[in-house]
C-alpha cells in the first residue's frame, strides 16, 4: 500500500510528466531532423539513452507519441490564437473602429498568424500537415478522441470570432463552426501546396492564395467589401505596431 501511494505522489507525477515532455521534445527534434520515417521507438530510445522497454513505460507505440505531439501542438496553437485575439483587442482600444471592420479584424488576424506558421513554427505546421494529409492512419483509434478534443478547441476559437462577427452584423447568420472548419481546411490545403511551387511558381505564394480564400469566403458570407478593406488596412497597421510573428515563439526545438 505504501509503495502504491508513493508511485502516485505529486513528486513522482511531476517527475513522470517531465520525462514524458522530454520524450515528446526529443521526438519532435527527430521529426525536424529526419522526418516521419526517422522517428522509431528504437531511435528515440537511443537518443534519450533509454532502452525501448523503458520508453514503453511512457508511450505504448509510435502512434501514441504522434498523438501526444499533435495534441500538444494543437493546444499550443489554441493558446497562440488567444494571444492574437488579445493583440486585436488592445489595438481596438487604442484605435477604435466601426463595428463591422472591428468584428472582421480578429478573424483576419487569426488567419494571418496561421498563414505565417510554416515559416514561424515549421515543425509544428509539418506535424499538423502530416496527420491531416498522410494517407495512412498514423494515430491509433483509441487516441482519436484526444486529438479531436484538441482540434475542436482550436477550431472553436475561430468559430467564436465568426459568431461574434455574425452578431455584429458584419456577416450573415450561419453555422459558425462549419464556417470555421471550411476556412481552416481551405487555408491548410493551400499552405500544403507550397511544395509544388517549384513546378508551378504561383503555388509557392501560398500566403497570397490563402488571403484570397479568406476574403472570398468572408465576402460570400455577407461581409461588405468596404468593411473588409477597412479591416485589412487595420490589420496591416496592427501587424506593424505589434508583429503577429512574435506571438507564441517558445524555447522549444522548432527549426528546419
């Protein structure tokens, strides 16, 4: 009984959490260095100076590691998008705007930040692209709820912004979450086309194409052209005063 209580003591739990985070950070670095095929249990254990058996005490498979990494990345991204919204709120306090541009600004800013993700946090963007675009099921079915919870938290952030824009009359009424998913899915797809830019140069300019998508969807959902232009101009001023690229830069391995 004493042994069981010791195993679940706060100190032991903190030690285990630190070890698991170290495993995830090292796995991310392997992905950065060599890609998905380089990430194996044996290679990861060797990098951590552990035996594979010891590593299995924390994660039962490569798929479990990928699921934990993906959930962590989505959680981080949700926090970053929250920071983007805070930047918008501070800007609008200092530079008040009409209701419709003010409602559209956080949506544009959130996607402007996401469009920067491949350059700002390439490993994290690559991991999202990997899970979304890989033809094989990389994550065990039992881990799917964990990923869906993290993904829905991120998507719900933008859904709230879309809902607020609808309430302000900047957009027509509609299913805010579905619109959020449509915007994110379209932008994610365009950003993943960057690799084809060496064959079709216009595909390399994924930020410009992504902005076309967001503008088109917002206009299709009822945004007035004048309010959208106003919000775009304010986004430029905001980004110059407080660059969105500074948001969410963490001291973690994230370079190509």
